[in-house]
């Protein structure tokens, strides 16, 4: 069962690659006392994710910050090396935090896992966007298919 509006996000850990190497980030510290735009997607370098989803958040960074978001976070069931390279390729550095749910535990805990075996993408994430305030989901949009991105786009996030 997917997480719903009004529910608190589960405790968990995500990973990122920074100058010091791979770092763990607790969801409790990431979301506590902050308003965060979160978007999840099936995988780095996949067609819709690379052509539209991530670039839209990078392009709208200033507007999202002006709308009161403390941070913009991309979560994917990928490894930190791939997510860091993908973020750099799209100019996400300093704009979108590229976080990894390396084994899918967080994605499973929020009920948004997807098995896209026909594309060789097992154990991945649905495409979604959520507004999280102080650890509580205030808005959640899950796409009907992983090929759609209108409801989870940065522009949709800005419309409120």
C-alpha cells in the first residue's frame, strides 16, 4: 500500500557520493523541520528520466527555492556512482540532491516499488513527486505509468 498524504515518511537511510566518498543520509535528518520537494524515478539514464524529469527540476531550481522549498531531492534505486555521474551530466550539482536507495528499502517502505523487468529494471521505483514538510507527506503524485511525467514534473510541483 503506497504512502498517502498526511502520513509521516518512514525512517530510513539513503546514500550519496560526495568529495569524501559515499555518505549515508538518514531520512529523519533530511526532512526534519524542512520543506522538501522529492521526486522518485525508475532509473538514471533512462529515456523519460533523462529527457524530461530530472532536467525539469534542474531548470526550475530557482522557482522551487522561491516557492519555499529548502531542498530538491531525486531518489532512485541506483548506486551512488551512477547517480552522481547522471546528476553532473544534467547540471544538478548544487541544485538537486541525487540520493540513492541502493537496495530499495526506502522505496518499498513507502509502497512505491516497481518491477520493470521487461526493460531489465527489476526492483525499481514508480515515478512520483511529493512535497514533504517536517517529515510528513503534504502532496503526493504517482504517475499512471513510468512513461508519464506530467503529474510528477517540476512544473506540477510548482502549481501546488
